[in-house]
């Protein structure tokens, strides 16, 4: 039976980091995955204007979607860095979930450092009860069953570290996952080296794929290695882990892990 996964990240490229490896494996196994970026990513550059960056980030997301075979990589029209927890956004996200009919909805945790990540998480979690309320967004029918809600990995420890309730071993598709990262060139070869790595004159122009892959693994691969270390030896080297949220449909530990099994 086909399973359906809906991933809400705050920015284009967040869903790739959160769920890209799992999506690759699940889609190949016949399951359906949709990514949603709740903002348009317009603030994520130190040189390009918002008007230049919005279409570029959209095209980068669509390139990733093509590699993955996503049902859709939707970009919502909220400004990056200025996302608000509004009724309109809550309604829009409710409609997206009802229309896609996912078995699992994945988003950030509420304790994330980035305001857009935190607000994305709150917006998504705030739909978990309203999905079952027929008079809320009545034009979008209530789904036959509520999805399970889950959170993706982060490194924050206040109020507590993320919990590993389910995982997908992505050791055998890590190069393919890095191909998804490579689609978001404005971020991983331009903006993030400038803002996070303090590489003010960085350029990957002319690099081979092997050089790019080594760069991605050095600066972002540690995230997936940490997640593998949380699986008690059940992942060889790289993994994506997920934390169960009690806000949606109830699931036991075994049922939750089974949702992510191929």
C-alpha cells in the first residue's frame, strides 16, 4: 500500500536536508512525497535582490523535485525572514494537508533557532486538530483519517535534545542526497559559505562533482552522521531521524517506525 509523506520546511532547501534521503528511498519504493517551503527564500543571499532570488530559488527547488520524482515542490509566497503566524497561513497549510492526504506530516521542532523555522512548526502543528473540524476551511474536505505528525533532526538541546523515534538509513544514497543539495547552488555555494562559514570570497566555479561532494560532506554531512549515531548501530554511516509528535494521529513506537520502512 502506498504511503504519503508531506514535508514542511521554512525555506527552499530545508525539506531536502530534512527528508531528502528518505524521500529518495521511499519514492523508489513506490510511495508519494511532497515538499513545501513555507517561505519563498527571498532573504537568503548577500548579493542578489529579492526579485532576483525568488525565481532562482524556485527553479533550484524544481530541479531537486525532478531528481527526486516528487509529487510537487510547492513554494508558498511568504517573505523569508518575515514569516508570521497568521490565520491565512494556518488556513493555507490546512488546505495543503487536506488536499494531499498524507499519512505523515514532517516539520521543524518548535525550539529551532530560526524564527521562520519556529513559526513554520507552530503553523503546521496548529493544523493538527483543525484538520478534523469541518467548518474550518469548509471548501477543503476533512480527511478520512488524521495524519501522524513528526519532527526532523536538529542540534538544539534547550529545552531538550531531539528524540530518535524512527529513522531511515541513507548510507546507500548519500551521493544522491548530495545531488539534491547541489541543486540549491545559491545557498550551498554562495549564501551559506558567506554567512555561516565566513568565506567572503568563496567560489565553487569550475569544481568537479567530486570536489563539490567533498565540500558538502565536510560542512553538512556531519548532520547525517550524528543522526546515524543515534540509531544504535542500525544505520551504517548516514541517517535521517524523526521524532514522533503526539499532536496528530496516535501511533506506537513500532507503528511510527513502520511508516518509514520501505
